């Protein structure tokens, strides 16, 4: 599968591929011309008695051919490099788009370290395929055929010998390649595992320290590295064996032709010019085949990486659908209608859920862990699609084609917002890239962050580390609220931003959150009693079903599941 898809990638860049083929064909023609000129010069000087001055024009012509041959080789290398660069750029863009389209839910099954290995080393491994192997493949197809066509009329026995011995090289290359292929796949698999192991170690460094597992982790990394080294040495052993066999075959074949030509020349059954012409072309005949064998193992690494790359891209076409243009200028009503959902290979998480979110109203989702609250949020964010039922936005059914347009009308405030390794300004501006500095500052002020910005060393230009490690949990949530204020979207989805904070920070953030909710369609996963009391509608989830719905007073009066949740939390959380 890997090689077929790589060739399809190459065919998508037809211009560069045509130049690559032209360079290989030009190199073949120039190799024949070079041999003909050298043979003619040697025949003229040593047998015809011509002086060097008399052959001045042929010397210049030979110099021109040599220069053109260098340019043809350089052109082939350059075309291969440009082809590789274009395909690598395209693949990285498509991989990034695919991972973003998969989202955090569908992408959760992929190990982050392995994905980093694919995006980095995996894509880089393709360069050898396009820069070395593919030009060698073109040359191996063009040069031997042209040389055979030229030699056959002059010396058919040598041509026959070439025709018999040439197939031995690709046959042995294929046989050894089969032996090397599974080793190369194993090497690539070990590389991905090693990358995943390193990433896990870096991400969990604090946990490893706290549990005293640092030394054991160092040993496990050393063991994984040793395993990768052994697999790599196995691959190199096969590569060296392959190179030895192919070089031996090419050398013996060239020697056979040289002996046969020498004997016929010695007994006068062959002209000197023809003999020299054949002898000069014999190494040229086998050289592309030798190069193809030399680069074959580098291509195997590219093929192994390509299999993993295209396994990630296998759903690419399914995810690429015709985009829909959604634009809401007024209030937005969101309705879940008889929605059911089950994760792949698991039991049903949601069963026939119906819920309506009204403009200007706050709807709170409450329920025990695993009840399905986060699943509903993921469905509304377009990370997953309902297995049954539908989500309707102002009477318009939400589908995969409309997700991107829908999300432009949504602001999302997670409980653990992620901050990127850039300035505070750019972290807030993520919600609206075209926003001015004044708009960003106004949004952060509404989120209660003006004092924080003033206290930072460089204000809004202060660089934040990955994940916002310099900021506290409450400060990071202020950045998330500022993003929502800046987005100014009619729909607000929130995994309650005040949960898990000290009372002072909670009270300050609660005020900012209430300002943000005004005039919007709001759904919040509620953890605090304060949020539940203020909600216009409370939906109680249990085992993937809404078992109660109403406001705080109504549900307390019923003395059902909601009242039980409040009682169990002792009024602190639900």
C-alpha cells in the first residue's frame, strides 16, 4: 500500500515528475554520447595516428557532453528534492488537518509520541524515496534499454550477455528486500514506541519524581533504546548484504563482457572502436541497477513510514465534505432531538436525549461521573456525531459539513484551558485573529484580568510557557473567559470555569462568567451549587438519560435525583 500511495503522490506533481524523467533520459543519451566520443578519440589517436590538435573539435564536444551530463544529474537530484519537499509539505498539512478533523475524542486512541514521530521522522523518511530511489528507478528504466538498443546492432553477443545478467540484479534485490521489509517495519514500529515512551516520560516527569520512579524510568528508556539499536543493526546487516551481492553481480557481469570483448578483439573478429564503445558502456549499463539496489533499503524505510502515514489519512476523504455557510444574526436556539450515542466498541453512553437550549437562558447539566455530560458537550462541539437522532440549530440540522461554520458561532470555556507558548496577547487573540490590541485588552478586562496583565513583566507581550505554567489555575481560566468575550458568539458552552478554585477566585470569576452569559444561549456542566441556583433550566443526567428537568425550586420540590445530588454534596457541589 505504501509504495502505491507514494507513486500516486508523485503523480500529483506531474510537472516535477516529467522533469525527473526527462533528466534520466537525457543522462542516458549523454552516457552513450560520452562513450562514443571517448572511443572515437582513442581510436583516432592510437590507431588512426591523428594528433590531438586534429581532434580539437571532438575534445570540446566531449567536454560539453560531460558538462551536460553533470547538469542532467544535478537536474534529476534537484527535481527529486523539490518533489520531496512539495510532497512532505502536503502530507504534513493533510496530517495536521486530519488530526484536527478527528478532534480530541477520535484522536484519543492515538499515542501522542507516535503521532509526533509520524509528523517528524516519518515524513522525513520519505525524502530518501523521492530524492534517491525514484530518480534511480527512472534511470534503471531508461539507461539500460537505451544502451541495449545502441549496442545490439554493433555487438549482439555483448547485448545478449547484458540481457541475461541484468535481471539477476532486481531479482536478488527483491529477494533480499523481502527479507529486509519486515525488519524495516519492525524498526519503524520501535522508533514510534521509543518516541511515545520519551513523550510520556517528559509529560509525567513530576509524577515519576513524586513516586520515586525516576531511576526505573531511565532504565526503561535505556532498554527501549537498546531494542531500537538492535533492530537497526539487523536492518543494516541486510542492507550491507544486499549491497555486497548487487555489487558482486554487477562487477562479475561487467568482467564477463570485458573478457568476451577482449577475446574477440584479440582474434580480430571485432573492431577496436566497437570494442572500446561496448567496454565503456558496460559499466554504464549496470550502474543504474546498482544505484537502485543501493537506494532500495532507504526506500523501504520510506514505505514503512508511508504505511503509518496513510493509515492516519485513510478517513481523509470521509472527513472532507462540502462546507456549508451558516450565519446567524439573531437569537440562536439549540435542540438535541432523541439523540443517542455509543463510543466505538462500547455500550451506549446517551439514550434518546432530548434537550432545548433557549436564547438568553442558562441550561445546567448535572449528574454523577459517567452520566454523559461531557459526551453531550462533545456532540455540540462537533467532535462526534450522534448515532441516532439529531442536533438542530434554529431548525437547521447540524451535520459534518456544517461543523466549521457552526463553531464560528460558539464560544467554549473548558475547565482546564490550554495556553500556547506565545504571548498573552496572542493566546487571547486565538478566538479572533483579526482583533486589535484594544479589543483584546477590553475582553481581558471584562474577564477580570486587567490587574493580571499589568502585573506581568511585559504586559500583554509577556511570553507564556506551553500550557501557561507561569499562571495559576484561576488566571488561566480568565484567559479562557477573555477568549469567549472576544469571540462574542451567540452560543456559550462551558465546563464550569469556577470549579476547584479558592472562594475568592471563585467569586471573582463567577462575576465575569455572569457578564459573559448575558444575552447568550448557554449550556454549562455544573459542579457548584451557585451555578445551579442561577440556571434557568437544570437537566439531570443518569445513565445517559435525562431523568429530570426544571429550575432549582421545581426540582427541589420533586425531591428526586436532583435533590439527592444536592444532599450528597452537602450543598458544596453536584
